C-alpha cells in the first residue's frame, strides 16, 4: 500500500509539472524590406523552426517567389516558396511560409522573384518567339529523301527537345495557375510517327531548298511539315493563352546568417519499474524515481524519428528491498545505474527502456552479494539544461 501511494504521488507530480509546458509556440515572422534589400532588420533569421517571411507588396506584383539555399551549395538544391495574390483582392503585403527549418548557426543565400501579369505586348512577344523557334527546329531536323522524310533524331528526342524549347522560352514567365508545361500531347507523337509511312520515292531533294511546285510528292511532304508545325504551335498556344506572369525583378541576399541556438543538455526526471526474480520465490516489481541525461541520436528539426530517439543514462534515486527483506542497491556508487534507449513524446515526455545494474544481497547471506543486469522501463519528464547562457538569444 505504501509503495502504491508513492507511485501515485510521483505520477501526480509529473502531471502537474507538465501542464504549464504543453502549449503551442507561435510561429515567428521576419520582414523583408525590398527597397533597402534588408532582411529581418539585419538580424539573423530563425533556425531549426519554420517561419514566415513578410514584406510590402510593390505595385503591380501578383506573385512573389523566394528561393532558399545553403551558401556555397549547388543551386539545384534550393527550396522554393511562393505567394500569389488571391483573385482580385487588394492587399498591401505578402506572406510566405518557410516550412523547411534552416540549420543552426549557418549561412544561406536567398533570392526574391517578383512577378507581374504579362501585358498583351509581352504575350505576343513570347508566343511569337516560341512559335518561330519550333518552326526553325522542325525544319532544321527534317529532310525529304526518296525513301521518305528523315530526321536527325528519334521521335522521343524530337519531342523532348521541342518541350525544352517551350520551357526555355518561358524562363522569365510563370503560369498564373502554377501549372508547368506538361509537354506535347500524344497527338503530336502520332503525327511524328506518321512521317514513317509517307512514300516519296521520287522526291530526291530537300523541300526547303527547292520550289515546292516542282514535285507533287515534295509538296505533300511540305504539307506534312506545315501540319506538324501548326500542331505544336497550337498546343503551345493553349498553354500560353492569357495566363502568364512575367518576371519583373530579382533581389538577392547572399551568405546571410541564421540564429545560433544555445546548446542544451536534456535532463530526465522520471519513474520506472524493474522486474526481478533471480533467487526470489516469484517475480517482483521494483518501483522508484530516477534522474539522468539523454543524448539525441539526431536533430529533431530535420529527422523527427532520430531526433526524438536518444541514448539515455543515469541513476535511480533510491535503493530497493524485496518482500523477504533482501537488499537491492547499486554496485558502483551505492545507487543503481541504468543505460538504455529513450523516445520523446508530446514535447516533454520521454519513454525509457534499458538495463540497470543491481547489487543483490540476500537477507540470510551473511554479507555475500551478487551483481545482476536487469531490464527496466520508465517514463520521465524532460527539461533542457541550457549551456552557454551568454549566447542564448
């Protein structure tokens, strides 16, 4: 009964201690000044946690995109975040959510891309350029011979390169609905395949270098090429029609620092159970408080599972006694020492399982004792002991 009362007290203490801690932190916001190209008032930006980037919206801007990349890393590893004006609502600020945490005490490159809706003249220019490039590419890669129309590349390569022509032409543009160009359709692929079935035995010259009226079959080949050009131009126009945003400006910030987080040492205060039988007539369960340290196996901001998992070690705060009076204590320092693995839950609880070293002295053994390694399981509250308090922000 006394043991149960002690257990209840420890559990109640854990419950009361955790109540003020279980609260959700507010997500931080930083401000970008586009005029002075200044971020967060020249202070380091948040690390190891998501945050918002806010800024004043310039006139005529419909979309803002931000790229974030560790300084000195390949630009292909950059992560992009976007904000787009919702319908026609009047807003004066944009707000982007940077969901991937940045690393502690590191440096990052950031680029801000500002897009406005493309006007009619810009639309005509980009559509015309893409159409001309597609026309020139198809004509440069097709030749009429006596056996039919021959190409410099296979059909899959032709399709891939025509897709790239469209994407290259849109380098400074974005689709308003956020859709990427998905490539030319199955209809275009079938049209390319059709050339293999054309019979042009008497057409021994390139239709691009002679008068098309000199040979009816050559004129038919020219008709096929024109149909293919018209088809790819129509499909690209469907994507481009009245839905583009044009890049207006790019603002860059290089080698910008992140916050330096203070080092923390996780301390555990908990209550555990140790099953033991050995020389006892039946299995008994020892209960007691323990205190220890946890060393995380990873950074929780980037690897959730390993960040919550830990190697834990510490001591039990009391020795034990079996129901028949045997003394159970620690071997090295007079208190039981444990080691094991832990897993953090709900921000402040840590489950621990492992092994504890016990010195077992029977009541009638005349001072003789034995050392055993026994399993244990417990739950604890975890608190961070901050190291280097002068660096804490």
